[in-house]
C-alpha cells in the first residue's frame, strides 16, 4: 500500500507539472492570439483581414489534429526543444501546442460577445486602440475567458493521461503500466478516482471564480 501511495503521489506531481507548465504557456500565448483574431478581422480595431485569415487557418489546422497524432508528429520538434522525447518535459511541448489554439478559440468567443456599443463608445471618447483592449475588451470578457480556461485545463488533464500512457509519466503512465499491463484493477480504479477528483476540483474552482467575476461586472 505504501508503494502504491508513493507511485500515485509521484504520478500526481508529474501530471500537475505537465498540465501546470503547459497551461501557463497556453494562457500567456492564447489570450494575445485570441485578441488578435478578434481585432484584426474585417472592421476590427487592428484590421488586417489577410493576416487574420492565415492565422485563423493555422489555429484551425492544429485544432483539427487529434492529440495522439499531434504528439507523434511533433517528436522531432520536441527532441529539438527539450532534448528528449520521453518524460514529463517532453509532454509539455505537444500539450502546449495542442492547448494554445484550443484555448485561443474559446477566448475568442468570449471576446466577440463583448457589447460592440462599449467599443464604439470608447472610440468616440478618443481612447487608443490598446486602451480599448486592456480596459474594455479583456475586462468585459474575463468571466468567459476564465470559464474557457477551466475547460482547457480539464481537456489538458485528459491529454496528459494519454501522453503518460506512451512514456510521458504521470497518472496515465501509472494506469497503463501497473493498471493495464499488469492487470491491477486496484491501481486503475485509484487513478480514475484521483483524475475525477482533480477534474471536479478544477471545474468547481473555475466556476466559482467565473461567477465571482460576473458579479463584479
């Protein structure tokens, strides 16, 4: 039992590290990407339709590739970036590349739902374009962005378990090596319970934060 707990604890730490680093990068890259997709479209405050179409096509391309296929296709790039294709840090690369366009599209939806009248009012008052982004678009869309980031985190936990099953470590690796290959139902059931609890905790926290931001707005 002690050995199982140690393996479970290490698997949980590896999963949290994978998802934590990847989600932070996806957050920092996804929000600017979403802002650009919204503001560079036709009639946007940074209008650049051609660049918008190219970037949108790239985002759609990466979103359409299943994570397992993307992870395998990125093996040369992963080795170039982190020097290995095995372990936690090797999983961070495909997780980040998969999560960033996914989150960017969700954040884009929230940004597009901002009342156009607020933007027009800010423009009429002579606000600069970046001021509109920082003081109108992002604050108004923040509850939706938080909700979207929560969904992204849950999706990344699922993907990290898949990555773990092919050598990335974490709970997925534990479930595959000890639960599936060794037919240990206790390990498999324990991993499932931990993953469900982790997802529920993240969803609960994200929902509470989004509701709190909605009340303030």
